[in-house]
C-alpha cells in the first residue's frame, strides 16, 4: 500500500502540495495538480477520507516530547484510559526520537491515518497547528499557552504553581531559596521561574541570580545543578525544582554529601510522578490536574471530529501542592 510520501516523490513535489490537491485546499497550479493526480492514479493511492460519516479510523494522535519522562507516561495513561472508554484509539508519537529528521516525519504522519491530534510540546508547534488546519484535522494543544492563535488549548497556570511552591517554603521560614529550572527558553520553565520570583518579591525577599540554575528536566541535570549551587552558596535552606526528576537528582547529591532532608535543606518538586511518593523522604511536590486536563482534551478533540460548529476551547487550570516529607520548618539556627 503506497503512502503520500511516495506520491510526492513521483510527482516531484512536497507532501504538503499533495495534501492540498487531495483536500482541495490552498492554491496549486493546474500543471502541478495534473502531475499529482497522475501520480495518485499510477500508484493507486487511496487517501483516507476525513469528513463526516467517512471518517473510520477513530484514532487520535497523542504527541509527547519524551515518553521516558514519567510525567508524560502518566499523562499518556490517563488520556488513553479516557479515549478507550469512548472507543477511540491513541497513537503515541514520541518526539524525542523524531527531531533529527527536522519534523518531516511528524508532518507527513499528520497527513494520513488520524482523526485528531493532542499536542503537548513546543517543538514546531505553529507548523503542526498550521498543517492540521490546512488539512482540516482537529487539534488540541495541551499545557502550552497560546497567544493570537485560534486553536483549542488546555493549559495550567505555571506561574501560580511555582508561586505556591515558593511561598510554601517561605511560610516554613526559609529565606535562602534556590531555584532549579528546566530548559531555560521553554515557556513552562519561564513561567515557573517567574512565579518563583513573584513569591520572593511579594514576601520582601531578594531575588538572587547566584542561586538560580537551569537543567533539562532530567535527574542528572538536577544533580549537577544543586552541586554547582551548593559549591557557590552554603547557606541555602530551601529549593524549588522545576520538576520531580530534577528534585530527586538534587536529593541524590545532597544525600551523597551528607545533608539531611528536610532537617538541613527542604525541597519541593513539580509533577507528582509515582516515584515522588516512594522515595525517602517522600517528595513534597506540585501536582497537575491530569485527569481533568485529559478529559477536557479528549472532549475538545472529539467534539471537533464530530464536525459540530463550536467556539474554540481555551481552559487554564490550577495545580495544587501535595505536602509530604521533603520540606519542613527551617532550622532556627539558620534563620
């Protein structure tokens, strides 16, 4: 069975142009249209129908940045569970294995075989949105704040979430609170960093760039970040980490160096992954409303697939603090 990429190759054009001919959307010259139609006939290519009653696949693509990150594994589990109860299949696309091809495989995949998309990454986000709109595939963007783009989106207020984490430590008496953020130029990292700064400023604490580090949301980067911070500033009593993996990486380093948690240093993470409640000490963390996010995303994409006229959904949800064992009142000797 031939695919759209083979049609494009035979017609000596792009898959986007083939898609425009198939879906009768956008401008294609008469000469190019004829070449594409000849290639389709020669290969006996059968494009999937996407409108109304002809849609048969009942498949939603879930695009995640990295399935090895426990947060996205947990999100995938929730979305799949809800989709399956509604007789939809989930096609998981893990971007960490696709980026080397410049995203061409991802854009080609969108052209065939799926009824809708739930997209949870910033990688080539606008390209994906434009492609989906061009060939009329419903798309819902998850956990990304979009401005001036008309698309269904479900996001979490990450500024507020980081504010909660930082203010919690402040209320426990901590004044020297370090921040380990995720990838520095990512929207989520920027918003969590901003929330951390807001909490300090509101509580009349000085924002100190020397106790701010950025990792990449991995265990190793949490380990390296806190190592650097502790080597330059010995009086840190609290840490806000950009996700649970980095928090656990930081805990590993602190344990190795003989620090006691939370007696010497308190730490708060993000995401409430399963490991957070099973390590010692159990990690205090910020939990996303994953079940609600998943339900809203599935509802939005299925409503769009149905073809009913509707306004775009734009929901912003709030996270909550889960208190466990890794944060406590600061030692009075350090106040």
